[in-house]
C-alpha cells in the first residue's frame, strides 16, 4: 500500500489504513506500507502537516521489487503514488487506487485553479488502474459523472466499544452542546458552523492552520485543540449534537464516531452525511445547517448508536479484499 498520508498525521485516511492493516491479519493478509517516513521530506505548501517524499521513481521501483508484494494499492495521488503508478504501468503490474480526498476542491480553496484541471489529472491517475475504491454511493455517482471508471465500493468502520454512550461525562458548559471534531482548516468550512445562531455552547476539537484566526474571530466558541482518544470518546458522548459543516469530505469518519457515541449528527446534504444519515435515522441533513442542528436535538440517541452499527472494520477489510481479488482476476 503506497500512501503519501501517514503518521504523524492525524486524519481519516491514516486512521483507516491503520485499522485496515490490523483487521486484515484475521484474513491471512498482510499490509506493507510504503510511506514518506523512509525518505527525506519537505512540507506540502499550505498544508505543512503533510510531508512530501523527496525520492526518485527508480528508488521507489527498487523498494517495491525488494518487498515483492502480491498486489499494489495506491492510496494517494501524491509523489509516492505517482511514482508507484509509473512503476506499475511500466512493468504491467495490476494495481488499484482509492479516492479519499476531494483534492480539486481543496486546491481551489487555496489557489486560483479551475477544478476541471485537477479533476482531469486525477481521472487519468485513477482510470489507469484496475479499480478505484470509493467510500460512498454518492461519491461514486459524482466521480462517474466526471468520467471516472471502474469504481468499486469500500466502506469505513468504527470501534463501537471505544466510542460508546457510556463514556458520557458532565461537561462544565451551558447546554445544549454543539460539537465539531476535525482539522481546523479552510476546507472544513467551519465558519458555517461558528456563524450559526444556536443556544448553549459550540465546542471544536482539533488543530490546524486556521485555529488561531478562528479563535480570535469567534471568542465565544470553545476551541479545545487536539485531545487524546479516550478523552475524545468522552467528549463525543457528552455532546448533544455533532455538527459537520464540511462540504468536501468524501466520507467523514468523525460522523460515525459521533453516532457510535450516541450523539446525533447535523450536516449539509452532501457526500458522506447524505449516505450515512440522509434518511433521517441518526441525524438531520439540510441546506439550512441551523435548522438541521436544532432538529437533531430531537433525534433519539439510541437511533444514532444503531446507525453506527452498520459500519464495522470487518466489513471494511472484506470489501477491500474483494476489490483486490476482482482486480487481480481481470
């Protein structure tokens, strides 16, 4: 598995890969990762937490040959992913890819580049493999409309024992408590949450390049920064509503973590939320995020927990292996 996203980053991609590798062992499969950690790196412009590997296609090819993988999966479209793709095409090696990030939207939020240009590059990258794995049906439909081919479903999972309603504690804040967890960055659309006229308290957990600017702009909000996993589980279970303002995520692992904790979700009707709680079970989606947040207060917490039970790491691993087998058989 070739990925430009890896520790010490804390995000949905890295978490998914770590849990997938752990779960695959039960199926007799071993995940071997080729990551930036073994190379000199430089920070990605506008996103310094991501380290870009400084290496050559020849070096990447030698490492792959030495490790002798049965199958090659390209997780990201960064430098390592591009070099591994070049190796696979040159040596007629079957490979699969996965689409984790709406990179065109991410780029256009920072630079004056048309999304169509970036989508063209990504389409060429993913269509050259034997399958592109996507987390939701709505994402598959969107990518298909943009010319992406060989799209295969690959769900996500949540640890329902770690994220559990029993972790609830009393938070010393006015209720209701509206929570948002994730990277404090421009692509997360956090002002859409922070500008809402809501009763009680707004709490944000996470770190990122926008935290100081938003903290100064919204002094009434509670920015808790990055929190240990055990404490995060307590915060999830202790909130009244989880608000997910992003319009560009391809899934949103934090959504199912909140649901597993018994906390209903409010979000826009976009890829990720619409696939998980679009039917109104466990949350509310609406173009009016304020209405969604207030309506989510009335959602049964037991329904939220039950919805999370759909998402297991075993299902994630089985679907991944099915996609690999199908790619190897073509």
